[in-house]
């Protein structure tokens, strides 16, 4: 039973699934954030409408950004597992660095390398406890 679940977590099904989860997290979190921000910046009589309009306009954009980041991260992570033939925290660190660099590549090589280092450091902090325990 576990092998069937593991096979679904890899490949195209797993990638699309993770993109959907990332979009959902970004859209829900963005809805809450932009609703509060829109309600705060609206006049007293229209706070509910202003919050709803702000959430409606901005939450899908944030969800799309989360989906792009989550999809690229998942693709890089699965590629590294396939290349290295092992599942360890270094895959997540390298995938975070590759994702940060790839998403900043259009701003130039300096911005891409800076974002790659920051992505690697960020995921290193996330998975650092797993590396320290080994």
C-alpha cells in the first residue's frame, strides 16, 4: 500500500497535486491578508465590501505566485531525487536554491545568484535540524 502512495507522490500526478496545494495555500492566505488590508483601508461604511473587493482582486495573484514557486520547487526536488538516487535534506536545499535562482533569472545573473543563495539558506534553515540529527 505504501509503494502505491509513494509512486503517486512522484511524477506528473504528484507535481500537479503539489501545484494545486501551493495555489490553495497562497489563495487562502492571500484572501485573509488582502481582506484585512482592504477592510482597514476602506471608509467606515464600506469596510466589508472593500475587504471583499481587495481579496477578490489580489488573492488569485498571490495564489499563482505560490503555485509557480511550489511547482518549480517540486520539479527540482523530484529531478534531484532521480539524479542522486537518494532522498535526503540536501535535495530540498538544492531545490530551494535552484527555484530561487530560476525565478530571479530575468533580473540578471547577480539577482539570480543572490536569490539562489537565499533560497538555499532558507531551505537549509528549514531542513537543518534533519541534517544535524544524522
